[in-house]
């Protein structure tokens, strides 16, 4: 039953109401005559501090506050995919139809369409014993996503009735007799509080890579399925492009993209581009497996704080169906700024740079909901949820609190470098600053599925790049001509690794995505050149002859070879390279 209180104080998005003794922490409330949506974030006696998720202009002391008695929750049902929500799961397209292009405050629109009928096909039958997480049946949510309707958490018993046909999300589709003899009607709709992690049976080790088709990521700094990663970088360094590439090419079934406090024009680009992008896995629009959470910087700051919880709860729901899911949050810095503002209005003791002292624990709560798991249910489905967060440190300074708190939690760090971006090296991931802590876990997968020398080749390439960085300092002082032939070779090979391997053209049809086997063979050719050239120089070949062989040009163009042809072309390049270097040794002997 709803309870009422009265506003006694207003401070921006923070409202204090008295007479709220029947409210609980994190209850959703309706504020004022316009029934603005808010959430209780602090209780002191009968006074509740409420963060309001809409503009509070026009609200005055004495206005009524009504609590719903339920925490902030999301609706989970068919219809989530392809929808664009704001930070508290209000469907923006449906709101536009109600209020026009200028969004009005207090608009109440359900998160999913409660009138649309879905074709429900049962997979369970009358007499089956079911537990929480078991699949009752399926719905074709989009042309590429089969939505699995599951038994809600806390329900267990025997199916006494299950129906096939066209139903809305509220209609009864099954009846389960509970252990106490009572019967419970089930529909396709579930509600789940966003701040509570959805349960699973067991967490599995992160020992399968999430293949993205991006060479810098897959070969040098891989992320596991169910892993966590951060993409810090200054303005203009390519965070958004990198995230678009991950959304488009990663081998996941569902993408949840959270635009958390980003500029409106950046989110507009996402909203325009994603429906037009063709999903390479299905040939359909990328939106057919995507949920977008759009909470831009001009929207109320309080809703920004809720947006990441909304997004990851939706992602957990699809993970529970047995899907591999990726949550991409852009950016957690804006989310942390929302925490800082609300903490300041609550007059809490500030931490470093004004951020709340609990910043690290809140970030951890978000990233720790990722993982590869055995889902609830009798069939023990295996699924994964990866969490990738962009960080926007002011001026690109990653020593600031949000970046440092994030780095203590995540296992992969893709550090974007503005100098690389300005030199048109994309993706602008700095290979000397970035890291991945998943190599030990992923070693056996790479050995079994790619090549036993995949990891060792990566380490050799990294060693050459680090040597190049040291040699560049010497070259600045004394010039490149003072280097020995062996050091000159390190510089040449490192340049090939940077330009012919790490650089990738997101606008190219052939280079935008690179299969893992092609990555392996391309890097192997470059390292094979280094080995043969080192041997040739040791046998007296001249540097110019070794560095100017025609095969090097072919290696430079190798990444643009179509997927179906690269094995033959790479083998030809390898033979040509060996012959030319052998000729260079012979020429020196003469």
C-alpha cells in the first residue's frame, strides 16, 4: 500500500521529505504534483533523502511524496532488444509518441509493450518438475534472438498447465504447483531490482577469449569471455570508435551499450549508426541483438548513476538464458561524477578530489557482476557476461581517482594514447602502457585452437617493441646511423609490427575485422622476417639489401588480403621473402 510524506527541503536533484517512516532504502517514490520519479538514498528517522531522476524545477516544500514500497527495478520480458531506454529504463521512442520531441516530466510509460502479443512456444510440458531458471518456452524476440522465458527466482514445483499461442507479457502462460500445494501463475514478465545481482549456480574460470577481430586486443591484450576491461583515454583518442568495433565484431550474442553521461552528439551517432551497421555474424542490423541505454550529459545527473545498474541487470537477464553478453559503458567517469554530486548534496565526508570514499566499492559492485557462469536451472547452461568500461580522465591523466580505482578492479587495461591518435594510428592503444592479466588462463585455449607458439610470438613482438622504445632515445641523441645492424633490424621489425600489424582500419571491409588465425599468421610472417634477416646480416648481407626486399611491401599489404585467400598469399610471401634474403647473402659474398 502506498505511503505519503511531505517535502521539507530541495537541493537540485536531492529532495528531503518528512513523514516517510514507512519507506525503505532504495524505494522508488513519486514526487510532487507531476509525480516525478525518485529513489530513497538515505533514511534518518522519518526523514528520507530522495534523488529525483528528473528536473525538480517547480517542486516546492509541502508537496506530497508517495512511496511505491518497491526498489528501483527493471521489467524483463520480450521486447528489450532493439529498444532505446534512458537511465531508468523508460523507452525513449514510446515517450516521444506520448509527449513529442520535447520530453515532458513525470511521463509514465512501461518499459516493455504490455499490449503487443508474442508467439510463445513451450519447451516444457505438463507434469515436468521445474526449478528457478528452467526454460518454459521460447519467443522469437528478433530475427536473430530467441528469447527464453524462464521460471522466476524463488519458484519451484510441478507444471500443471502450460499454453502455446499468442500472448502479451502479462498473460498467464503456465501454472506451477508449489511444494506447499498452492498454485502460481507465471507470465513472460519478470521484475528485478537493479542494485541486486541476479543469482547463478557457479562461477567458472575465465579461460576462453572473447574474440574481437581487433589485432591489438586479441593478440596483445586479450579479454576473456566474462572478463572485465577498461578503456581510459583523453578526448579524441578513439574510445567511442574502439567501443563501436567491440560491439560490432565481438563474438557475443547480445550487446548492451550504456551511454552514461556522454555528449548528446556522441550518443546520437550511436543511435544513428547501430541500426545501419550490418552484423557480420547474422547479416542483419546490429540493433537486432542490441539494447541501448541513452543517458546523455544534459539529462538529470541522478539518472546517470542508475544507468549502469539498469544496463547490467538487463545483461544478466540475457546471460541467464545461456547467452554470451557484453556490457559496454561509456563512460564510468561521468557515472562517478554523478556519485560525487549526490555525495556532496548529502554532505558526506569527501574522499580524494571530492569523490565519495566508497567510489572504489561502487565500481567493484559493477564490474564484479561480470563473469563466466553456470546459470540457474536444471540444464546447467553455460553463459558469460563481459563488462567493458570507458574512462574519461581529465586531460588524459590516469592518476586521477576514477582511473586508479578502476585499474585496481579490472583485469585488462587498454590505454588510449592521444599522440597515437593524432598520428592517425588506430586503434590508439599504447602497447607499452596496456596490459592483460588473462594470458595464463587463456594459454591452453590458444595452444589448442590457434597455435602452440601464439603466446610466445606475442611475447617476442612485445620485446621488440620495448627494445625499439629504448633505442629511440639513443637515436635522438646520436642518430640512427650510429646503431649496429642488429639494432637497426630491431627498429625495422618494430616498425613493421606497429604499421603492418597493430594499425587497423575500421573503415576497410577487409581490415575492419581480422580472424584470430589470420592474426597469428600475419605476426608469424613478420617475426620470421626478423629471424631470416638477423641470420642474413650475420652472414655478411648488407643492411640496405636486407631492409629493401620486395616481400616487405607485400607484408605491408597482407592485412588487406580477403579472409578466404590469406593462407595461400601468406605462404607465397614467406617463400618469396626467404628467397630474397638468401639472394642478399649471395650478393654480399660476391
